[in-house]
């Protein structure tokens, strides 16, 4: 059973205890939080720092990358390690998933 199904079942079981509320607002908030826990692949480049899954074009394996602001300017850079080290995320072609929330 997926995390999404568990979350929806939990919400459905709590509905009677919540009284009058707007279910669409609750579901929208739930969807936003689940997006951080279960990211989807997209070709949209990251727009904020964090940890991201990146799958290059072709048959390459996905890799977990740290995306941070550059040391000289505020461009978002991905740390690919040696020999490339920091690369502008706008120049990286492939699929992204994230940012991932750190564990609690």
C-alpha cells in the first residue's frame, strides 16, 4: 500500500473529528506535503536549494545530488563531485525529482 493511500485513509478516518472544515484545503495541503515525501520526475530544473534525484538523458542511473547556491553568484549549482564539481543546474539535461525533506 502506498504512502498516498495511507495518508488519504488517515484523513478519511479523522474527518468526523475535524468538524466543519473545507476538505479541498485539507487535500491540497496533504498533496503538497506528499510531494516532498514522494517526488515525481519532471524536466523542470530545481528552483531552490536541497537534495534532488537527477536522471541524465539516456540510460544513465539516477543519482542523488546536492543543489546549492554558487560561491560567487546565486545560480543554483549541482555538486557532481570530481572532476566536474559544481555545475549550473540550467545546463544539466535530464529529469529531476525533489527537493527531498531531511528525515526527522
